[in-house]
């Protein structure tokens, strides 16, 4: 049996998105972001984690093409971004980022912090509907 050599520190690693090479520093940032989630991200994560939304598997702080997205469902090719005030200041960056992710065939769903806090049931229904749509 041919066992692959485990990556060494400093090596690039391939992950869930086929064919992408990930910088180890970016992996560390994603790990830190998982520990520093916004209150709204934490609320949403409690409903997405462990396949709680109709058995769909979501990842948080997933690296895709060098970007770290808030949530990602591979089966539905869906990226979910929970937008707070910071996104008002980085609109141009978000547009470019969305173009790159869309070019990969991913669909994006942006949800405002207020929607997570005030309309969580509607947000979860919307996410599920997006997951059911054909890609």
C-alpha cells in the first residue's frame, strides 16, 4: 500500500476545494477566526454545525482560493457570508472576492448581522432553499 507522506510545516496543503494549494499561514488565520467568531456567526453556527440543518454539512472559516469564507456547504456549492459593519468599508473587496468565488462555480449568500439576530428562522429557511436549488 502506498501511503502519502504527511505534509511538513511550511508545505502547501490541498483541502476540500479540489486543486487549491493553501498557505499554512492562511490555515492558522482560519483557525484563529474560528475562535473569534462574531456573535452572529456563533448563533448561525449553532444551527449549521453537526449537520443540524436537514443533514447538510457545513464548514466554518473555509479557505477557498485564498479567501476565508464564513460558512461553506460543499454539497450545495454554497458560500454564506454574515455581513457586519466591516463589509460597508470593504465593498470593493467583497465584489472582487465574490467574482472569484462565482468563477469557481460557487453560489454566494450574504446575510446581514441584523437578519441573524432578528429573523433567524427565516435565515435558516433561506439557506436551506439555496442548498436545494440546482447549481
